[in-house]
């Protein structure tokens, strides 16, 4: 369960900490690494939980943190304002830094996803929609060359620029018509 409500976020972090700690204990007993995958607001909660665990339980180690569509580093002014208010109210980690208990941090983001951005603190940033510029030109050219494709082209262009499409594209395939 997650929410952008500061009270619920503050209550969720200890639950996430306990989940990470329990998973680490079970994985360690089996000699396996722990991969933590978080999306959207969950990246903020996970980031906070990992920083807290690095102090309270330094033995807990994460082999790989994978963030998808993370608003940790906002790319838009309105999102930055919203995050400052919510992070302060929810008493969440305010500064973006790689958690000391995390070996590798991979961030997947999309330029068309208004909620995500490159995170300099991550070890690797993978831009997931860099191919869309060329595709957008191809769709426009196809519609110009064949007028019967204009309806499908409009739909494709709408989905190429849709916030909802890109924020959930980390889980679902993008389809072209």
C-alpha cells in the first residue's frame, strides 16, 4: 500500500524497512543477493527506507536498487514544489544520495514521463524513450505520404506524448498502430 498522503507515507516507511530487512535475512540465509525494484512514489519511500536502514541496520545490504519513473529528481518546477511539500510533511529523505547499503543503483527514466528524470546519484541512468524522436518523425511522414493513416498517426502521436502512457510504460509495452 502506498500513498502520497504524508501521514500514510510516514507510516509506510517503517513497513518498507521491515520488508527489506526480512527479505535480506532470508536471501542471506540462501546465499542470494537482494534486488529492490521501486516505481514512482515508491522510489521516494524506498530511498528513505534504505537511508534509515543504513544507519539502524548497517548489516542489511542491497545488491541492486532499480528505480522506475522516479520523481526523486524532479524535471518540472511544479513537481519540485509538490515534492518539497510532501517530503517535508512526510518526514522523508530530503537529499538524493546513493544509500550506503546499496551496491548498485540503476535508474530507468523517460523524457516523456513528466514524473521521472535522470538521477545523478544513481550508478546508471537508462533513458527509455530516446527512440521516440525518430519514431515520431516516421509517423508524421507516413501520415503525410498516405492520408488513410492519419487516424492511426494521431492516435500514435497522442500515446507518444501521453503522461499516463509513459509513467506506466516501464511495465507495459508501447504499441504502435
